C-alpha cells in the first residue's frame, strides 16, 4: 500500500472505530509483527498462505468472540527463508547488479534469474527489488 502499511491502516481504522475486527494477513509472518498486531488491537495475524478452510474458521471464531488468531511464524533470524541461490541473487541485487549481470555471474539464464527474483519478492512480501533488499536487511537475511 502506498504511504502506509497494513499495520498503520489497521491502527487508524481501530482508532476511528474500535468495534472493527481486523485479521491481518502476512506474506511472511514474523514474531515482532505478531506482537505489533496484538498491540494495535487486531484480532489475528495469519500467513497469506493459510488454507482457505482455516482462514474461514479463524474469521468465524473472531465473529464468535474467540481469542487472537495466529499460526506459526518465522523468527527474524531464520536462515532458511531463501534458498541458497535466491540468497546469492539477492546479495548481488543488494550490490546493484542488474538481472543480466547476475545471469552472467551465476552462469544461469535470465528467465531463471527472473524466477528467483519473483520468489524472493514473494517470500519477503516485497512489491519490488529495493523493498526486498530493505526487508532482507530488516529480517537479518542479508547482513552488512
């Protein structure tokens, strides 16, 4: 979302009308965001990949006044978030390399590089490459 993230929007909505019940969905749930969801008053925090039946059950439980809905999440220090090749591609992207340059360096096709970048963006819940790099540093996937 431009200008604000889902947490900011949820917080704003809840300040406007505290009867609103919000279930946040995350591309990659992590512990500090789980705590942030609780702090702002959301009713749950689930991965976007939650099976639809579980999502419906969570929504029904919220409607029925149930407790905070959550599922397992990755810790910020998780080293298994990206495959070794995705990590390598991300590292080259963080150094400003183009897709074409990475393709040559890694000795793999440009379409494969594009696939790795797409997977990186999905796993890091990032709309673009600069956001993916920033998110990777925030999560400790990349280190200075």
